């Protein structure tokens, strides 16, 4: 499932590595997702940091050096498409154009204006708090690790809320608070077991 990442998600993740945008970006790097970014976004990132955060450009470069190898970097078509006219800001339209051209299934953005037209455009627009999305026809089998007990479990994820995950475990619904899980879920049992070992050998 291909996910186009908007400029504002990159900016928030680079400036606030423990924030919600960074968490959403981290999840977009994991299976079943393939993160996508267009050359227009990369250029816009450099330009905005030079204009607004010139003292933090080194952090941006370090962030991109770490993150970009996992991305499919695509070009931005020059020819406009009709659906992009629903985007109010002309500067944001090339990103939607690139998402369509790259066959993106989802568009992860932090722009509330764009989210308001989510039902009018394709691909599906999602905010960082709504990612990953819940699709009833897809089973999201994810593992979790209780940061207090070390217990490993897994379930089919039903909903993702601000403060908890709702899992279906052995036919019953289980609500797991994000603070108890360290705000982390994993795609494999090995990842869940190894989490924290490098930080706390």
C-alpha cells in the first residue's frame, strides 16, 4: 500500500522526533506500506527550512539521510490534472499530482484544510492522528509489548485512537493504552521482543 508523505509531515517529524507526525511517519515505513515522496516535497523541505529554520538545517539533512533510503522517490509531473483544483493552495497541488501519478493509495498530511476535502479526492487523505487507517476488509495483525511487564501479545487491530489501540484478540476486543505499550506496535514478534534492547542493553 503506497503512502505519499506531505511536506508538513516531514517538517514536524524532523523538528519534533517524539511527536505524532514522527510516529505516523515511522509507521508508514513498516509493512504493508511503501512510503513515497516526490522531488517537489524534497525541494520544498529544503526551501522552508532555509526560510524558517536556518539554524536547524543540519538536523534536516541528518533526518533525510536516515529516512529517504526507505522511500520510493518519484518525479512530479508538470501537466495539471482536474482533481488537483480541489486543493485550495496552488503550492500544494503538485504533491497531489505526483501522488496520483505514482499510484499512491494514501496521502498522509498534516494540513487540516486538505483533510476537509478527503471525500472529494483520490488518494485518501489522512491526518497523522488517523494513520494507520482501519479498513474492515484488511486484517492488521500487529504485536505489542507491555513496557511494564514485558509481555508479548498480538491481535487484529480494529481502531487507532489518540490514547489507545483497540485489538481483537482471540475473538474478544481488548483496549490497550498507548502509555502501557510505550506507544508502539510492531509487525513481527521479533521486533516486539527486541524493542528497547539496544537502548537498554
